[in-house]
C-alpha cells in the first residue's frame, strides 16, 4: 500500500472546452458528464493529494488554481508529468506511449468512459501499420503496468474485449488489472417534491447517442397520445436537431439545476435508442436520484442501473408506445437513488485505488 501524499496528474486529451471547478452548473462552458465527473473526483482527491488536470482544450500557458486543483494545458504537460507519482489518462490508451518519455516510474491508469468498438486489429493486409502500432502500444503498456478503470460492470467486459483485440492484455493476470468505479451523482439541493406532468417526457443527453432514434420513437408516441410532449436538453457541444418536429421542445444547454427540475417534473426520461450503450449512464443514475424512471434499451449499464420495468427492446416501437401509455395511466415505476453513486463513496474508492498501489486489483462498487 502506498502511504502519503501523491502527485496526481489527470491527462485529458479529449476535452471539449477548458473547465475547472467553477464550471459546475455553468451551461455555457459546453462540457459533458465525463468532464463533470473529472471535476468532482479531482477536487475530492485534492483534499488528500496534489492534483493537476491537464486539458487539450486549454491554451498553453493558461494555468489556474481552482477548488484546490491546478488546471493547465496538455501543451504544458512535460513538467507536471515528469513530477507525477500517478498519471490518470482520460478515455484514451495512446498517451502512455508519449508520456513515458518524461516519466517511466509513475503509475499509469487509463480511465475509460466510452463504449469501445471491438474489431479485428490483427497484423495482416491493409491493417499491417495499424497492427504494428497496436503491438508497440501493448509492449509499452505492459512495461508500465498500466491499469484500466471503467465506469460499470458492463463496461469492464467491453474494455477487456477491446484490449484483447488491441493486444493490450493477453492473460488472466492482465485482465484482472481492469476494474471499475461508478461515477458520482451530485444533485445538490434537489428540486422540491411535486406532482409530475404525465404528458411530459424529457431527453437530456448528447445528440450523437441517438437523438434521431428518440425523435422517431416519440413521433409514434405523439401520434397515439397527442397531448404528450418531449423536452430535449443537450450539452452545448452537441445540440442536435428536431426544432420542427411536432411536440418537441428543444431547450438547448441548461444549467444542471434547470436540467434536474425538468427531469423531476417529467413522467420519465425517454431514451429509446439502441445505437450506443451507456457505459455508466449518468442520465440513469441522476434520474433515479430525482425519483424519475427511465425508458431505455436493455443493454450496456442499463442492465445494472435500471429496473426490469424500465428496460426493453426499444426497436419494438408499438411496445414503446404502450409502455408510455401504461406509465401515464398509473403504472409508473417507483425509483430511488443508488447508494453506490454517492459522491463521498466514489471519492473514497478513488483514494483507495491510489493508496493500494499498482499490484492490487482496482476496486468496484
């Protein structure tokens, strides 16, 4: 076990916009759930360790201290990475190859947030160059003892399949270095209790995850129940379209408290999309914390966060329509917050992961 203050660098090569602790609740910043999670985890760990968050979206030389964390640019990574005891890579497995030239003694953790495509990356035919790159990355990853953290049990299986296809793990021992920690759900002061609107559905996720599919399903719902409306809140970096569809209200980016108020008032979160599995499903966990059920496809993290009445084959459009009708008519399921997503509990798990050292399997809820 590692004891004492550690120098931790979170390296975010895919940031959409510069962010820091003050960004929480600011809809104009244009960050999503992953960035919000980084903010909460970084500021939580900063109470024990020295934490720096490097972001590709921040300009070189732009350094601020906010919430006990140093927020800087990946363009200025050499110094912080060279001094780090632990480097946590956001979303991407490639950076250790580059960062190792500054620091080979640090512990490297790749914190995955996205569902990974699993495909053949063998070294043959047109994939020769890509295969060689994968082989080089696997050698470096194994030499560094890289650990991999996902955000749900379902995500762990996906990551293991992806890493095996990319040659980044090959043995049972290496597979054991893949673990998960749920993301935290932070509601703050919840909206006041009150009656929900049986005619209001809400979608509040990035459009690329399947807003077009949601709108198509809603058109069928609206045809059967003309009083129902769908209110869509999307992050500033991915607004989507749908302004001209009957019954759809495009809200654009909203501050978190506004989003939560919309969810609290809705019959349900309407998410009938089967394109991209949710790795954690912040949408699911936040909705439950607000007492609002979710109608979603039965895959990804939905299988462990949503109840059986909330999961279904959403490609069966008539069944989706009837599920909404049943909930409007009094069959709406009762849901509650997930204890495993409590902020303090999640931060404690990250602190335990840091303290455990590289030879201990990562924790899971």
